[in-house]
C-alpha cells in the first residue's frame, strides 16, 4: 500500500498580544511521533523560503515568528509541513499578513504605588524584546469605585504616570489599554481594574 502523511490543516498566520504566530491542526490520522517544520517568506523575497531555527521538527502546533521577521512593514507568509520518520507531507501555506498594521495589542498590566498625596502608575506590557522600540502609548482611566464617571489620562508608553490624589478620598479604581498608531489607531481591551484606598483616615 502507498503510505502518505497528510498535511497540516487550518494553517493560519495570526497576530495575538504583540506576537505573530503561525498555528495549525494536525492532518487526519497523524501518527503520535509527528513533528512540524516551518518556513516563511515575505513580499520582498517571494519564492525564497527562510528557515525558522526554533521551529524545525517541533511537536507542537504553533510557531512564534515575531522576532524572526526582519521587516515588520512587509507582508509575510509562512508554511508548515508534517514529518514522521521518513515520511513528509506537502507544505501548506498561510495567508499573507503584516505585523505593523495587523498587530493585536495586549492590555497592559498595571502596578500602582500609593504615596502620601499621589499614586504612581506604571504599565508593563508582554512585549517581545525585538519590538520594544515601537511607539506604544497607554490610556488610563481612573474612577471612584461604584461610579460611572471616569477620568481619562493619555500618556506615552512606559512612562510612569503620577496622579495627584490630594482631592481624592475613598476607593479608586484604575484600568488602562494599549494604543498603537499604525495605519489607523488601534487599541487593546482595557486591563482588569486595580482598586486602592486613597487618603483613608484610619
């Protein structure tokens, strides 16, 4: 009989939480020892498929391409094949996608430091090291717990924001989202609110 290895299915290049990821599902009847190898190309080098060293013969069904991509402003395409023993499946290609305009942002994680008459707000992001120079900003909301009246602050990315709390009393909540100005302004979901007691006369 003619044995063949069926190719991976649902091969998709997606952007999630600042990362560019190729994901797929195993082909029908894949053996337990199946592994996958990924390559990629871009619009500048069509037909030249580059290797992805950390995604050669891997057992998992996804591969992070973020820091492999040299030019974030050019559309890239990736492909994957299944390997098992001496058998190899045909390559399956993803759609084209470009990091810069299609990146999906993750909400920041807020760290609050309450001082006597101020709150110091720091936002940190799960940002891949190769993307740290991009110009993210964040937008911060502050409101009294239980109230719908939110005060908005817009700050450059990664700067500590210091809010004067002299006039604030009670339980205040803070939440932020990431903003990125590419071809259009994008934003993440808002982070989980963090609430602190201000000027509490205990």
